[in-house]
C-alpha cells in the first residue's frame, strides 16, 4: 500500500460541499464532492452520542493536533476521488459544527454556533490544516489497514469490523434497516436486544440469529450474501423472532433484554401457548421471593415449568445445613442407619453409611416447584448421589 502525506488541505477545503444526512445519522460528502466521508465499511457517526464532537472543535480553537487522517484513493472515470479510511468522526464533527448542527460553550459560558463566533475564531477553524495520508492499494490491503488503525480512541467492535470486511450492497441495505436510529421499530427491538443502534447492536443480533439458524458463522453468512441487493431473509427472520416474543409474552419486562431469543425461538416457536396463562405464571414467579434469577423465568415458562435450575431458586444457607445435618446424625446413631434418609431405606452397603457434611447436599423435602419453601422445616440432607437422582420430585 502506498501512502502520501498531505499538509496542504484545510478545514475549509474538507468541508466544501459538506452534506450530513440527519435520517441516517452520517456525513456523506466533502472536498467539493470528491470525498466520501462515510463509505460502506465505516461505522455510523457516534461522536455526538459519545459527547466528543464539542471536544474536536475546542481542540482546533486551542491549537491542539487532531491526529492523522487517512484517505483511501479511488480512481474512477479518470477522476481521482477519496474515501475516509480513518477520521470520519472528526471530519463529520467539524462539518456538523460549520453547518450549525450543534453549539460550543464560549469563555463566558454562552452557547455559540459557528455563525455566531467572532470572525477571527471562524477563520482559525477554517484555516486549520489537517494532516492527511492518501493511501493507495488493493481492497484487501485497505480493509486490513482499516481494521488495525485506531486513532480516534474508540475501538471498532466486532460487527463494525465485519461491516468493513464484507462491505457491499448487502451491508449497505442492512445498515439502512438495522443501524438507523430513525427506524420506528428500534424502540420495540430495544426491549429484547441489548446494545446501541449506532454501534450496530441490532444488525449484529439479526445476523447472529439468521446465521445460527442456518448453522453457519456470521462471517460465512455475510460473505455469502455480500453482493445481495435484498435483505428480505435477514429482516424476515429477525422480525419473526421479535413477533413471536410479542405473541407469547403480553408484558415486557426489563429482564427480557439480551436473552438468547433466537435459540428459544428455534426450540419453542412451534409450541402453542395461552398468552394469559403465560402472563399469570410470569407474574407469579416475579412475586416469588425464592426466585433469584428473573432472567431465567421466560425460558422456564416456555419449557413447561420443569427446569428449576433456570430460576436459581434460593438455597439453604450453611447454618441451616449444619443444624439439619446434626439432627440427622443424632437420628442415624439412634437407629443404626445411614444419616442420608434415602440411603437408610436401601439394602446395599450404604444402608448404614455415615456421610460427612461435605459429601451431602441440602434438599427440599417438598420440591419448590410443588409449593415447598426454603426453610429449615422443609430441609433434609441427602448424599450427593441421591440428591442428583431426586431432581424435582
């Protein structure tokens, strides 16, 4: 890859013809139309959300260096054009300020847009020279370089890297749907998918879900569909999972966010549920003080209320275990039997075996799922083998 350092390009030149798309939340063009600020492989503009765009302008006014910026040189139709390889967050911040998208605070604590700044301050910004490397190379070289540079201080996450490596028609369409903060469905998705639309959380979830359903990796799926002009399959599967959740659970709880809904969909979406009965059971479990893991409630209910391990039902504390162990030891010595109640009923060598406390587990005499409480009156100590065998009975 060949690089050329440019020290003759000013802010005014970079921002000539600057266009910012409010709907998609990204800077589009600059340098009098010769610069694509956010090519397909770039992540969305996040400096506004991260409260960094004001710092960019303040750095210029204080004469601080903004760091190197990298352009990828693109030759087409005999015309030399550029794409921002690294620096689009800084360039977009500057362009947004110059076009009145946000204000900074002056020395008197007053909010000032670019148009309201003193002439000398406007000129200082416009005449600031940016240090820019023009890079030329094969696509693979450019993408590899893009993955390694991290000048802005906000590392790329895995999905942003995938978007860069597999950029094309498919990624462009997918970002328009899943990385668009103006999409009316985002609010609905946030109930079930954890993360930030600007950092590709919903796109990452959609790709993870569909690729998992097809038994392949996200990389394999994105590579296979890189030049597809339609994202119908991706969108349909994602929406099918979301709609299925809504159809089964009538209430949205905070613990539903971030669950493996694609896995639960694959297992249970062919099972019929009565939403009112599901609602009633979920509320019962939310009100149960013995349930420690509320996140496990939803899979527990979907699975027919069988696997209590999902709920992490509150266990007996060490003090209770020691008291019950001592009581069972007294009885075992008096009866000449094992201190494990179930071993004492058998006819094998364990009939009279005395177990150490460390080799026993506390067990609900009446299972929690059948109404048994987690208190000393419903506790018995069983050898580990019998406790595992007893399960939820």
